[in-house]
C-alpha cells in the first residue's frame, strides 16, 4: 500500500514539475514578447517621420496679403509670404545693399527661383525659416522702419543680427554668408501650393 502511494506521489510530483516548467516558459515567452514589441516599434518609422519626407500642401486662400504663414516640412519651418505690390516695389530699391541680389549661389534656390523675387510667382515667397549663419529662426519684420530707420522690411535674426529682405536675400555685413534657402515647390492649382515637389518630382 505504501509503495503504491509512493508511486502515485512521484507521478503527481512529476506532473506538477511539468506544469510549472510549461507555465514558466509561457510567462517568459510573453515577457520577452512584451519587451521586444516596443523595441521593434521604435525601429519602425512613425507616421510623422514618414510624412516629413513627402510634400506639404498649403492653401494660399488662408494667407492674407502682407502676412506670413509657417508650415513644417522635413522637420524645418518653411515660410509662405503673400507679398503686396508695395513689398514687391521695395525689393527693387535695396539691390545695392544685398550680398547676392541676383541669387548667384545656385545651391540656395531652384533655377525657377533665381530671380529678383526669388519665386515662381512674385506675390508668393517660399523660404526655409532658418538663418544661414547658425540656423536660428529669424523674426518677420515686414514694415518699413520697424527695425531701424531706413529698414525696408524683411527678416531679422535676433541671434547674431543677420538681415534679409522680403525675398530672403541677405544684406551685406550680415554674419549669414548666403541667402535664405528656397525649397523646391510647385502650384497644383491657382491657390494650392506643394512644398517639396516640382516638375522634377519630390525633393531629394
């Protein structure tokens, strides 16, 4: 009778050990999966990261003449300025004060923006809102004399004093070495702008 009870006890004990091993293995597997999933998720690009590489659409009807709107493209601020006839006239008066009035530094704009207005359509300026000195974000100072007497309106970098006109052209004597960058862009329609895409396709 004792032998039978001993064998039964060993059988039950063996079953318990097998059950514990399975339970431990399952728990360990679940823990590993739980730890691995966030790691794998961190390797996958987020929707935001994927979106930063593509073009950004802008509805120009929402930007009033004389004002600036900022959109994000590839993690950078991009300005869209609706210039008035008065602003366009003032662009012609500051040529002698500019370091590169004719956009000779070709890396700073596509060929279609290498003109006095630095744009496809004179009334619409598109530029990356980062100073070409050390990457600070300049302030928008569109009104004449708002920065100093004789100021024609433009952009002023508060970090080190670089100045740009309302076509993003740098003034002589500024720490910034070149004009503001004009990204590739195109017009899908009269009032719809695509930043990051032109006739050549998406910007590389």
